[in-house]
C-alpha cells in the first residue's frame, strides 16, 4: 500500500461571476493557493460554506482533512468580532461561521492550520482578538502585482526562535494585500513578525505543540519568484503528514 499524501482543506468564498448567459452564484478559492498546496506535497480540497448546512459540513470536512488553510478574501463581518462599524466590503457570514467552527475543532483535534491574510485575521478573532478596521502601511510605497491594485512589498522582521523563523529565517520580503490587521491578540497567540511600521504580520500559538501559523502576507503570490515562500506551505503539509500516514 502506498502512502497517501496529506489532504489539505481550503475554505472558499462566495461570489457572483459573469458567464455567457448571466451571473452565476459560485464558490471560489484562488488557484495560487491550491497550486502551492500541491507543490508542497499536499492534495488540495476546497471546502465550501453551503448555506444552511455549515454546522453539519464543518464536522464532515474535519473528518476528511489532515491540514487546513484559511485563505484570503473579503472582510470578516464586523459583528463577528464585536465591532459595530459597518464593513467597507461585502461580507460572508456563512464563511465566517464555517471557518470559526473548523479552526476551533482543528485546534482541539491537533490538525495543523495555516491562515493567510483574512485567514490570519480569522484565527485572531476566532480566539477572541480584535482588528484594526482600516489601516495603510506608513513606511512602504504601494506597488502593483498582476491585476491587484494597492499591493505592498516590504520586509518583515521575524522573531528569533519562533516557528516562523525556523521556516523563513529572521526576515523576508513579503507581498501584502490587506487593509486590516490584528489589534488585540486572541487567546494563546503571540506576534512573531512585524513590518517596519509596527503592523503585526504573523502570529503563532504561544504553546507550539500544535501547528498554527497566521501570516498577513500572500506567500502564494511570491512563490514563483521567491521559492522560499513555498516553505510556509511545505511546513503545513509536513505537519499534516503524520495524520495522513496514520490514515493509510
């Protein structure tokens, strides 16, 4: 019997997309995320938040996967983390609830988790933290990447001795597309990377037995030119491998 590669679940967003005959209500996840999971040795599995069935599906999804990625996307609903300020973007309450349920259950089960951008913010608020609702990096100039406007490339400093430092070293160049960031950190979390202007760029659990890493930048959009960024995904897949081997 051959070993099974780790099955990595990726939550998806919801959107209306234009098609030939009109608009189609769809679930989506960026192809760069699934490409990085596959390149890192995992099998990507997209986990949609099906309206009205989130609680049921969250439990089923968790029984299938060896690791979890919470990708980027639109803002988390402000009321989800206690804010009464209206969101500047469309929100997806079903996705918020699915990700919260998956994260809490994954941590309880020892399933490794990687949060990217919005996903990092979800990790923080699901564990009781709060967000800066709108900010702009103050010490770096915006640049453009592909079709995305308002992208920032800058260097982050990584805390020595952290899990992230063991993956990427003491600093690295990153690519960011966000207007929110952690303010008060959630239970059991610590900041392990910062931008030059003090924005928290990465978080981990204080107790490092369970793999939980959140990064505010998008390693998948730099991986083709900076292969070390793929190491973030490889670390998740490696952490998930013992579960996949046990399932064979």
